C-alpha cells in the first residue's frame, strides 16, 4: 500500500511530476490505491487551500478514515512524542494492520519524522519512478 503524508498530498496537489505519474499509473491497475490518512488530508487543506480537493481528483487516491481504534492509537502516538496529529496518523497507517496485507510505503518530503521500521521514500529522491 502506498501512503501519502501531508507533504506528499501538498506536493501532489501542486503538480509534483513523479507523484502525478504514480497516481495515473495506479489508476490503470485494478486494486492499486494511494491512501491518504484523513488527518494528513485535513492538515494539507488547512495549510494549502485546495490541496485536499486537488489530491482527491485522482481516482487512485482514497482516504484512510479515522475510526475509533485509529483515533485512540494516533492520540497515544502524539502523547508519546511521535509528532503531530497528521504525522501520527500517517505513522498509524504505515504500521501493520490486519485489514491490509503486505508492506506499506510512506511517501513523504520529511523522512526524518518517522521512526526506524517504517518504510519511507522521499518524494524528491533521485530515481523515484525513474526521475533523476
């Protein structure tokens, strides 16, 4: 599963070439989805007007809602010092969960915000989707 944090949502909305191509490619493959944690979507919209709406125009983008278990876990992560609400919701989404099998990849412009064990990819890393 591909997860976009707040920085990746804003970049996608602002026309980040590699992210747009990834979203377009995923839309062509049944079952491939990009997940945006609801709190990342909210933070992106709060800090960049229209970012949430722009990101959701891509058919491959879904929102990972904040259900009861997620809310409690995200609150615990914030309290334990793992970051703000949006960062912790992205962390929660990137962690193993029974409803999602396989490895999650968190796309971000801030890899340093996430602890070891979470697979992160910098959206501006050389070689992402073949771009250098």
